């Protein structure tokens, strides 16, 4: 089955997911301790002042950073600073001012600044490494998904159906174009209209990007007994203007659905002769080469689907670009 093939391929890559999880956890730990060190040095630097108001023979400022662990592993940094200022006068003031400007004080300040700079660079480097690992993880997931879907071998056949204008259309007519395909029926009360609305939203969103090719939306009926050419012509008017409705004989429709492993089963008829059709609810993405690339179920939003299609178009262009 379609889902079983994906599950078996997914298990082969579980070890890569574990590796990336451990590596991300290590980077997070290093980043946490790095920034703890940064803030510690930063607060220590604030506690040092070369001015006479903070330099006396008594402690002029006390800086304390208290880390209190809370439930869930959070860290609360509470800064308590109490200052006692003593304004010296006379010879003591002159002595204090001279002490605050000694070369040792300048060296200490420079050393603290150097440590702060190194800590900041290390933290930025760790964050950059974490971002790179996340990008590699997403790309690897995308490649794995494409490999899994290719092993399923969907949509590699052909079809010959009538469109909603009465013209015979085959799969070869859509080669060279990106196709977003949905199987449904016109008497569907809610699911099919919702999915076709989603399909239309995705196509319109991608149309607004001039750098992307036009996406061709297709609707193939799973109820050829009722969905003839005239019924499809009335139905597709409510959705995207480029939507093409396809129908045919029961055998032709079954052949097209079987190529994409679409499940469709008509229910019992009521006293008025009406009936429902239980069927797969998926959107299929087909490349300009006529190959099935991806599918999207009802949980995917139009934004998620549009982002996925953009990535597929980008990857397809990179593969087609001559080296």
C-alpha cells in the first residue's frame, strides 16, 4: 500500500534523525554556557568603574547574579545591585583619583573587554553552526521525502479523458507544466469544495510570484455516472479560472485513479437515487516531466502547500541546470 511503502522508507532514516537531535542538543548546551559566561563577564565589567565615585577604600558596589532554577529547567537571572557611595574630600579625594587611573586598572578593563569579545564570537559561531545544522536537516528531510515518494511509483502511467469542454485530453497534453491534481466528485457536499478552494488559493498565491511558472490545476471525477461534461462545466466555474475538469467512461476514470492509487467506492443509493462516494482526499503534485513528486492531505494549509511547491520548483531547476 501507499502508506506502508512510505513507513518502511521512513524507518531507514530514523538513525539520521537521532544523530541530528543529539548534535542540536550539544550545540544548545554549548550556546547556553557560552552566554552564561558572557553575561557573567558583562555584569562583572559593569561592577568595575575607573571613576572616583566608585573607587574608595571601602567596597563601593556589590554586584551579585543569582541563578535560581525553576520548574521545567528555566533559568531566572536576578540582578541585585546595592551601591554605597562615599564622596571623599581633601587629600583622600586626590589619592582616590590617582588610584583610579593607574595602568593596572586600564589593563584589567582591556582584559575584560577581550574576554567579552571572545565570548561573543564563540556564541555567534555556535548559533551559526546550529542554524547550518537545521538547514541541512531540512534539506535532508526534503531529499528523503522525494526518495520515498519515488519508490512508490505513482502517476507514471497515462490517462485519456474528456475535459469540461468536451475535448479529449491525455497526460501528454500537460507535459512541460506543473500540475496540481485532485480527485473528487461534483455532488460532494463539503470536503471536495473545501479542497478545491484550497487548491485555487495555492494556485493564485503562486501566480503572484512572477519568478515561478504557472501551475495547472486539474480535477478528475471519481463519479463518472453523474459527472458528465456538462456537470463538470458548471462545477469548475466556482473555482480557479484555469481549473480543468476531466471525466470519461467508468473504466477510463478507474484507470486514471488506479495510476495514483486513489481509493473510490460508491455508497448505497437512497430512495431518490442519490448516493455518496467515499474516496481518497489528497492533492497530488506532478512535475513538468509528468512524474509524481508530492502529495498533500487535509491537514496541510494553503501556505504550507505553496511553500512546498516553491521548494520543489527550485530543486527541479537546480537539477535541470547544466553543470
